[in-house]
């Protein structure tokens, strides 16, 4: 049950991130600032997510996981309430930065708890389910928040987010199981593992795969309108199909056992590269354009949970939160680079149809990097997952494993 609570929480924090995208003109007019200034609400949000994740993971590494997740969702809820009540630009900016900090910490802690709550062979599926909340947010959260904001004012969209975050907080408090956590575990070995060749290769997969993906996805709406010739209504349908693809990708990723991730990782990257490369042709027909968008979403959302699970398993329980946070920060950097890459293609005068093939070069680099992960032959270590009574968050992984052996 806690896995689905975590997915709801993921949906809430992702909707918090996306909801402002469809409401920037209303926010700009209501607060009396220019559209570029309103856009900084998104820019600063992403900066905090990118930079704040690893820092927050390090500063909170000694705190009990269950309590930390509850506090994180409480901050997310309070920040959403702050956004709903904000009547000045500085107040909204401060509330948005609080939401960004909560999101930065949430994904690393939630990934740890998801892996600790299930048997080792189901850990990939658990992480994929948590990430499914982000996928669903792109399909339902963004349009729902935009619809509510247009109907009742942009403040109402953040009321919706606050309600979702509040439900997630209650779910965490009521249903999150004890999570083994040694507050005194040394981080040195995990940090060394994180800067080893295979781990850096995995981070390179995240960086280059998502750079290529974001470069194309940022401009997908104008591509579908101007190159494919779809109306605004059919563009919305195409984006729903893309969202279904992201969910399918998460489901496929969840079927990969942790021990086979390194071996299978190149496959979705080959699909991602091919999907981007083929856009130059696929975009000129409505059916193939939508099919290509589905494959794009599927491939990208297979890669993300696979890399996250592999990295966390490689560094072990002590550094799993840091590994997750670093990987998420790299994903944020990839988002910025991807949007810039797509813009550079347009600035060069190559046209919308050229973005996909250019972005495929980045995805190809990610494919090559995945071969480095595969050659390492490293099997990720499962995160300890045996709850312990009385002091669940203070028992070391070694003690948990020993207790399990004695019980057997």
C-alpha cells in the first residue's frame, strides 16, 4: 500500500511543478509583473530542485527516513497553501521555492523507502511505480490544474495541489512502515562508489538521454501543429497518447529485475535514439507522428527508473539517498540543456523537424555510456528492507540481515 501512497505523493509534487506552466499569463497579469519575470518562478524552481537535492540529501542523511518523508510532504503542503494565498510576487516566489525544496528531497527519500518496502526482486518495480506519479502528472495533473486555474483563478490550482499533498502527508503518517536506517553509517564508501566509472557512466546516461528527450519534447506542440498539421484539439489528444506511453514505460521498467538492469539498459536507449532520429519522417503524417510520440514517452520513462534503481543499489543503503538526489539533479540539468539544444536548432534556422535528429545524437551518446554500465558487470545491492520494532530507523543494515538469517 505504501508504494501507491508514494505514487500519490509523487503525483502531487510533480503537479506542483507543472501546474504553473499553463497559468503563467494569468499569474503575470494578476501580480502585475511581465511574462519573463513570471517565468522566473519556473526557472528558480528548477534551480532549487537541481542544486538543492544533493545538498538536502547530505544534510538530512542522519534523520529517520519515515519522519523525513512526513516532514517533506508537510513542507510540500504548506508551500502549496502559501502559493494559494500569495497576493504578491515575492510571496509566490518564496512559496514556490519551498515547494521546490520539498520536491528535491522527496524523490530521493521516496525512492529509498520504495526499495526498502519490497523484496529485492521487486525494487525496480517499486521505484518505477513512484516515478509513475510524475508520468501521470504530465497526463492529468497539468491539464487538470490548468483547467481549475482557468475556471476559478490560478490560486485555486494551488488549493488543489495543497489538497493532494495533504492527502499524501496523511497517507505517509498512517501507512509508511518502519525503514531500517543507520544514522552513523559512513558515507565515504558510497561517495567513492558514486564517482566510480560505472556510476559516472550511469549518470551520463541520465544526462544525455534526457537532454535529447527534452530537446524534442519541449517543442512537441509546435511540431505537431506546424509540421504535422494537427489542430489544437488533436495536439491535446497526441499529448495524452504520449502520457500513456510514459505510463507504459514505467510499467515495462518495473518488470526488469535489479540484477538485469545493466544488461538491458541499452535497449530502451536504442529505441529512444531511433524515435528521435525518425521524427524527421514521422512528423509528416498524423498517425506516425502520434505513434512516434508514444514510443518517445515509453523509451524515456523506461530509462529513468532503471538508472535510479541501479545507482541506488550500487552505492548501498548508506548512500542511496545521495545517489538518488544526484541522479535527479543531473536530470534537472539535462532539462535545461535539452530546452537550450532545441532552441539552438531553431535559431540556426534548421526548422522544427530537425530537432529530433539533432537530439538523437545526444541519445546516441547515452546509449554508448550505457555500454559502460553493462561492461561493469556490477549487480546492484538490494537496499535493506526488513522493518524492525521499537527503533526501526536506528538499526544498521548488517543487524537487519543478521536478524533475518537467525529467524530463518
